[in-house]
């Protein structure tokens, strides 16, 4: 067990990055530094995994490329994003030429073109996307390996991209990544998805190309208790008091970005820290109310039952308490999970990912939800008193 001093030496001095997630950061740093080959990271929604992964990749010895798959529609988009990131990080002198903003005779660009040509890679394939997506994806990973044979390539938010693709296209994309990983043994792949996502399932599916192809780690959403625990280490890196951090973490459901936003919006003393946190939370809700209301309207397009499911959960009811058949409710929950708005905990209970949306839905709950919630609360009180 590392001492506090040893642990501090391994951590970036950032209370906002680490409070509530020191253990997760340390585990992720260890596994990436040990060169896992292929690593699937399953992260709870809004857990701050992207920030943790970015910080970890900055601290490991090997060169590291980080790609955000949220900007990608398919394998072709992903291939171009990987190649762009590789050139930006590993061949910055050629970046202007690569992106088309530099002259054709750019020295750095010509040098990169010759290097890639020596490996049989045609740069125009990845610069302009004129080829099949799976071919481009193989070429993109080869660009990474050509520029740095021992690099780590991390693809964040890959799970939602896979879920949006037809099943066969998603399978081919993962098959391509597995194949290039086997071809370039010194290259690490780190793939990030949501809970119960397609990649963690593929690792355990004997019929899938990704079967037993790599390691698997899970990063959970921080709890208010973990914020209290970790602040003993991170308190020296911030002027904020534990008395304000704790209530803010409870109100923001452990979402790191929201916790620290609540703190920044909290009024100054002389009111109590708990009252300050409450005011900060209410101010955040006021500032985001218009966007949250728009998000609520968009839920109609996610699934016909998305809105009533979220309303039920926001007032403390089970998703299946709504007036609909179980199959439709399960399909709605699956869609909400795929878009990052809900997930199942280890206890197999469903949780809403966005505390702002949950608070808005509770305030605007339909009459049926209000009645059922009140009846459930009354029944619970009677049982406890009996």
C-alpha cells in the first residue's frame, strides 16, 4: 500500500481533477504504464474519465495519442481523426501541410509524405477520405506506428460510435482494430465505452473477433463519500474548504465538472457552507434551464418512453412503474444508456446520469408521477412506523 507521500508524488496537483477519483486515477496510471496491449475502459456517464485519461497519457513515458470519437460518424471519420491527431502530436512540423493550410511544397509535409510512402501509405487516403473506412482505419493506425513504434493510441467515447453503427459495421471496426493491434505488437490501444457497452461484451464473446483480446477496467462515478475521503490529500491544492466541497458533491451527484461549477457559483460568506452550496446549485440550474428544457424536448426522438422513464426515476420510482409493457421500457432504458443518460449500477438498479436533467424532470413531473411518488412515500412511511 503506497504511503501518502508516495501517492502525492504520482499525482498531478489538481484538486478538481482528482478529488473523488484518486484511486481510479492511480489504477488507470498503473495499467497504462504497464503497456496493456489492448485495454477496454468502461466508464460511468459523467464520471470525468476523459479528464483522467488525458492526464494519465500526459504522465506515461511512451508517446500517447488521444482521439475523441464523438466527432466521428463512422470508421472513415475515425481513421481521419486518428491520423490528424498522430500528425499533430508526432509530426507537428507537417501539420499545416497535412490539414491543407500549408503549401504543397512545405518541407515538413514533404518529409512526412516520403516517410509514409516508404511504408506504402498513401497520405491522400487519410487527408481526404477517398477509400473504404476499414482500409483507412488500418492505414491510420499504421501512420501512428510509423511515427512512433511504441505509442499508445486512446480512443475516447468509442462505445457510442459503435452503438450508432449497423451491427456488421461495428463488428468490422472492432475486428480491424484487433487486427492492427496484433500486427503492431508494440502499439497499445485504449478503447473507452459506457457501462454494458459493446466492447466489454465482445471481450467475453467467443464468437466475436475481440474475444479475450485485451484487459478490461471499470471507472465508476464518484460518490460524495469519495469526495470527502480524497480531500484529505487534495485540500492543499485548492482554497476551497471541505465544508463546501462535500455538500456540492452531494447536490451534483458526484459529477466532477458540476461539483466544481457549483463551488464557483456559490456566494461568498457569511452564509454557511451548506447554504452556499445550495445557492450555487440553484444558480447552476437557473443558468442551464433553457438548455435542459431543450434537452427534454429532444428526448422524444430518443425513444417514445424516454420522457416518462426519466420522470419516474427523477421522483424516486422504478423505471418499470410507468404504464407500459416491460419490453418497451427495457428498450427505452437501453436507448438512454446508449446516449449516456442512464446506466445500471453494480446493484443492477438504473440511475440517471445528468443530475440537472433529473432535477428539471422532477420539478416538471407529470401528475401521474407525482401521485405515484406520493403514494410510494406514504407507503414507505407506514412500513417504517409499523
